[in-house]
């Protein structure tokens, strides 16, 4: 059977590679009754690997350092603009100050099965600036641009403490060896650039980090990653700008969408055209409009609007 798969490199899984499936068998499980079948990662292996051995390798490396994640973020100056990069079905946002980056929130690119919508145009921003990266959570479409763009791996990363897959583990180990990995200790903290906090949801999507940016013009912009709004630690107070959670995906429950102000309200949905998830879903659009967020700005092509980067 013809198949597309991701193969490993020094830093993590690559983009798509074409191959064929000639045999398959289920990895054993020590759990009784056995759980439903699920993927253990994004890369094939010549020999089946024991699940427990994989799990032991898929923990974030911990290191003792006098510098903490809070110290890294305390040095970041407030931004005046949020740039939502059009990367296709993924999440990549940059906070700008006078046109230059001061922090990235997620540095993603599409998964293998959404490659048709990936970015092919050069980035409109110089990504060689070594500014901190705040990672919402360890899903491929939120960190994978760093596999392809070396300068992003030279940044300091503030990340949630989660169990990760093989590709993410390889990236994290490389960052840790270079002393660029800073694991968030939990809770919420406020900085000049904004508030960063650990979400109180479930699974990997809901237990990562969220950012509420405080811009120099007095506006606040919420970047939620893939977390449900009701699990974000900043409460339900109004914000002026919003990057819709989970690419406009169908909510796990009726989201407590932050209310939009009566003026200057704008929200962006970052997704790829013709993605396999059919994002954005009508349920998400309806819930946002019910809280005053009308006419979302989309990074993907929509009607007569061409795809492209968006600003908040």
C-alpha cells in the first residue's frame, strides 16, 4: 500500500517521504484490557520498539540552571503588534516591536498529511533574530518549523512540561544540550510583554501554555494555542484581539469565549486551506460570534481574499 511518512533526522522528523507499507503488526501492551489502537509517533521504524522504551525516551530533559523560564521572559520588552504567520495548517505567531521580533509564540508548520497547504513563500520577517520562543504545547504543527529553520533552534525556548513524541523529544534534547530549553514551572506569571500561564484542561492540547500579550498601545491580545478558553488561567475578561484556539476547530465543550470589546475587536484563525480536519468548524465560528467576535480574519484563502500573514 502506498504511503507518505516522516523520517527521522538529527533534529526530529522531516517532511513527507514516499514509501510503501509491506507489513504491519501491533505493538504489545502491558495494559489489560488493551487500549484502542493509536499512533506512537510520526516516524516509522525498521524494527518494532517496545512502548515502555519509547515512553522512557519521551520525557522532557530536565537540567539545573540559575536561569529560569521567568528570567528569560522578564527580559522581553512589550510589543506593539502581533503577527500571525500564514504557515498553512499550523500555528506560528511573532510579537513585534518597531517592526522587529521580540518573542515567538509557537513556531509550527503543517503535519505530513496537511502538506498541501504549507507555506512556500519566503517569510516576511527576518527569523535570524534570537528572541525567546514560548511553546503552547508539543504538537507537531506548533513546533515543526524549528526542524527546518536552524535559527529558531538557536533561540531560548520556554516550554510546558509534557510527555512528548519521538520527534519533539529529539528537538527538546538538542535544545537542552545547547542550554536553550527552559521548562515552565507551573502557574501563571506576569511580565512586561504580557501574562504567561499553564492551562488547566485535559490532554496535551489543554495542559500547555497560553499568552496574553499587553501591547504598547494599550490593547491586549490572547494567544491560546489549542487550549479551550475555559482552561486558560487569565479568567474571562475581555481582550482586544484573539487568535482563535485550535485553528477554529470544533470545541470539546461549549467554550467560555472571552467577550469582545465593542470597538477595535479583531480575531484571526490560523489554518490551512483544504485541511483534513475541515477547520474552521461552524460550531467554533458561531460560539465566537456569540461573544462579539464577528467576521474572522483568516490566514487561508477565503473567497476573494488571498492567503497571507495577518496582524493584530
